[in-house]
């Protein structure tokens, strides 16, 4: 199985999924992990949708983060205890914009939020990936923020970044979230810069142009991530695991038959 990492969201946790694979004894830990990296308002979601349109599932860490913040969950209780009821909406749910204003202007509070939610988010991501693996998917897109901040880049190859220039990123974020320039810059500065991510990447998708330009670049990346599995990847896939099991059973039966004739 190949896991394609698509990253660049905000406040979605920093624990590495690889540690969860190890702690659960999963064979997925040695799978080929191909990283797709972006930043806030770089076009990461658009690329996720392109993957989905080609039948490739996407595990979105931001959606997992929303689930672990739902009213009544352990994540919800921890965050409300740490940041107070001022972050709540009228219905009692956590107001993500309110929480964002608190954490994106204060690195210490942002780190606290990550520490509180990381275990729940990581666990949710693990079980989603495991479920898709059991269903037989050979390529999975992992849309997870803070790839480099979480030191997950060492588990990925190749790393692909969705890049835009800083001014375009700023204007897109202000328009998308209807926030002022100061808040937008705080959110952008909370992440590793796209220029640095680009310098660390193996493949760069420049999303400063039109949607047609993006789709053309995406097609080239799609060819790379859907290439046939290597032998190592095959034996870590569901089909490979099944083949190994069948081979083992046949081998045991054959040995028993030989021994019974001695």
C-alpha cells in the first residue's frame, strides 16, 4: 500500500502516524509513504478533490480534528478546560474561528492545543487508514497538517509540495475566511513557510496559475503515485498479506504430508 501525504492545515495535531503504526503492531509502518505538502490556502483541498475524483481515498486530518472537538468528547473537555468557555458557540460547540484567534496569535497556546488533541487525532487517522487498507486500497492520500513540524517527512518519499507565492496565499486566505490581514498573516506564520517546504520537496506543484495549470501538473503526479507497487509494497498490501498466508498454509500442509510418510 502507498500512503500519499497531503499536508498544510492548522491545529490538527503533531503526533506521527508512524508511531501509532508501531504501537499497534501494524504492517503498514513500512509502507511507501509519499508526502504531498501544502500550506493554508495553497490549493491543498483542490488537490485532495482531484485525488478523490480519480477514486483515491483521502484521510483528512482536519475532519478528524473536528470530530475530536465535538461536544462531549474527551478532546472537547480538555480544550474547554484549557481555554475557557469563551471559545464556545451558543449551542455549546467549540467555535473554531474563536479558538483560532486565541491560538494563532500565541505560539505557546497553539502548542498546548496541539498537545491536547494530538493523541485523539492520531488515533482517528490510524483507524481510518487501517480501514482503507483492509478494504484493499493501494493508494491512500493522507491530508495531514504540519508534516515538517511533526518530523513526519522522514517517513515519506517523495515529498511533493503545493506551492503559491506569499502574496497570493495571503489574499486567498483573507477572501476564503473573511478575515483581516493581521489574522491571515498570523495563521500563515504559524506554519513552516511554503518557500522552505518547496526547498525540502522532491516535486513542486505551482498553484499560482489557473485551475487548468494545476490539473495538468496533477496528472503528472498521479502517474507517479499510482505506479505499480514494488515487491516490498506488494507484500505489505492486503493482497500480499493474503498471498503470504496462503503460501504459509500450503507449506505447512506439504510439510505435514511429507512427515506423515516418513
